[in-house]
C-alpha cells in the first residue's frame, strides 16, 4: 500500500484552499498570540468563532482585524496574511466548529484550539498530506509549552496513542477535506468528546495521516488543576466514553470534579 501523502497521483500543493477555524470562549490570555502567528502562515481563511465570551477576547480579535483591513484598503497586505473574520455561535465547541466550517468556502478545514500554535510549515504539511487523494484528513503531533518531565511524558503518550489508534484530540489540530466533513455529518452536537467521536468516523471514511510536524499547546490547564489529577480525569472520562456513557452524562461528572 502506498503511504498516505506519497501517492503518485497528486495535485500541486497550492491548488487547494485551507481555512483555519478557531473556537473561542474567554481566551483573552492567548488569542492575540495565536492570531498573530497563524495569520502569517499563508492560509486562505481564518475564522474565529466566539461562543459568548465575557472577557476581552472579541475586542482583541477585532483590534487585530482592524490593521489587516486598513492595509488592504491603502497598501496591499502581504500575500501570506490570511483574511481574519470574527463570528458568533451558540456556546459549545462542536457547535462553534460547525458554524465556522459552514461560514468558509475553503476545500480543507483545520480546527485549531485558541491556545495552540501551528508550526511554520503547517500549510505546506497539510497540502502535502492531502495531495494524496486517498487521504481524507489528519492531525499533527503535539507538545506542551513546558519543559517539565510530566509535560513531555503526557505529550509523548498522546502522540503514540493517536498514532496507534487513529483517533485524535482537538489539541492535535485536526484537519479534514471539506467534502468529507460534510459527508460524515460534521461534528456531533455533544458537550464533550466531540473530537474523539469525530475522528472515529473520520478514519472509517479513508486514510488519516498522523503528521510528524508538531503543534505547541498550553500546559496551563494541567498546571492549574494539577498534572496527575488532570491525567486521571481525562483517562476516566475517555474510559467511561469508550464503555458507552453518554457525553451529556460525562459533562455533569466533569463539572463536579473540576
């Protein structure tokens, strides 16, 4: 079998358009850095979907959009700068991701967490992977923005588990062909595990490539709540999900133990 991304039947990497969709809810601590870095990576659309933030997230996004608009009116913007749009949707990551996907007309959808940074070659890596028509989507490797041993071990386990199972989490910047996304029914409207549930269906639709390129995501949640406690909570939630407990019931459990 020809490895995903290595098919002789390829098309030029720049022939497909790629949108980055970022769901946000009170992400003022990180959204400016994420927008600044992501906008310069050559994507065709950058859609920020707010779920009802009560902090300054939307103000930050709007202030970032302003200079881009001004540049386009008076001086041509750099060709690598993606157009940035802010929209609102009902709160809930799955709902926000679906709303962003509907709003863009790009061929490929890349779903990015607000506290996650893509590598400099992200667009090229996605284009190359999807130049193989057998590939329906993929994800990146992940590491945390902390050098502590716990962070390195957790990230390593996440990457190995994902590679062996074919299942990815939102921290790994999942990407998918738009037509496949629509065909398999978008993200399920569930309060938790939307990424796990989606990639379970995605891998049944075709080859899903586990990129070796790495995204960097924040370790803040793990540090704030305790690394061991967070690990145990995530493992417990996923075990309960695997044995059939409804994500709606898991949400109540998650709220109680946070």
